[in-house]
C-alpha cells in the first residue's frame, strides 16, 4: 500500500537544531503534497505558535496541535477539538501547587489570553525565546485557577527535566488521574522538559487514529516521523514509523526505521525513501 498521510513532528524533527526550516525539508513536503499525499504537522505547539512554520511550507497542511487536542487547517478553521474539562483542570492545579511556578493554562482563543501563567521566570534561557515569540498571547492570573472560566485545551508545566519528571509522577499518582492524559517532551541536553495535561482521549496517536478513520486511511497508509516521548503513540499507530537520528534514546529501542538527524535534513530523507521513493509498506 502507498503512503497517503505523513504525520510530522515540528521541534527536533521538521526544524533543525536552531529551530530553522531546512530548504530540503520544505521541498520534500511540497513534493509529497503535490503527489497527493496529505501532510499533517503533529506538534505540542499551539496553533498560533505552529502556524508560522506551516506558512513557510508554502503548501496546504493539516495542523494537529497541542499534542492532538486541536486539529485545524492552515487558515485556522477548526476540524476537531477535545478540550480538558474545567473540573479536571482545577483538580490538577489544586493538587500540583508544589510545581505552580512552572504551570500555565492554555485556551483555544482567537488571540489574547491564550496562555495564562501565575508567575514565570522569563530570564531562564529555556523560557526567554518562548516569551519573545508568544508574549502577545500571554497573560497572568493569581491564583491561576481563577482563569478557568471555560474548558481549556490543557494545563502545561515546564521546567528542568528532573522537576518535570517529578511533576508527571505526582500527577499520575492523583486519585482522579483517569480524568486526564499526559504528554511528556524532554530535552536533556538543555535540561528542559514539558508536561502537558490533556483530555483523557488525547495523544498524538489517538488524534492520528481519529483523523485516519474520518479520511478513510488505513494504518498501513500512514507514515509518522518524530523524535521525542510525546511522539511515541503516533509512531506506534503509524504503519511506517520513522524516528530521527537525534531522537531520545527510548525511541531507539522499538526497532523502528531511523532517518538522519534534524540537522541533516532527516525529514526530507525519510519522505523521499518511504513516501516518494516507491517503497511499499505491508
């Protein structure tokens, strides 16, 4: 069976180590779309944070953002959405007070007040760039739970890797942990990690499965490319899973195909080899 959908993570995958879009990746995505293959950017980023990347691709792509909680077209039209119930979000915030310095609540809103913090150290090198690129969407509320006037997309934690792992462990131990799911992203070289608390139906793999059913794609017709822990479910679902040469070590133990690193145009290499090169998948 031929590939009909390519699901591509953004950070550490489509973008290089300097968060730039390599021309080779841009051209390979455009070639795939021209060949009739749907391309989806499947990312932990919010839509407005991911949209500048999609615009550089110069071709229509599907945007599966917030680790699959929201699916939009390039122009911002919502196709699917699974929000986190207010009750679950409040429970998380009330139960994770130890980690509140790195907590935020993310909403699906047109512009302002998309990302709400109680407080944040923006001088931290791992956070400064995010603030500069997103400050028009950021607001503050104290206590943070008071911002929950509607169902959010997610509650988000960011911090050092060990702190993020501790936060994830504490959340998994909550008595109401079945009311949400977690998506973990780690960058050990930078000692920085993200923990996203989402609707229990949500993961990159779950949204890929839901979208495939809507579009009539078989799993064997889906290729996924990723590099981090939050990509595991979509790699497990895809008929053709491909990990980046720079991926976290945990993803290298599943026997999946491996392409070059994000600094060596690994996405372009994978697309040409497995989607455009005539390779057939069982």
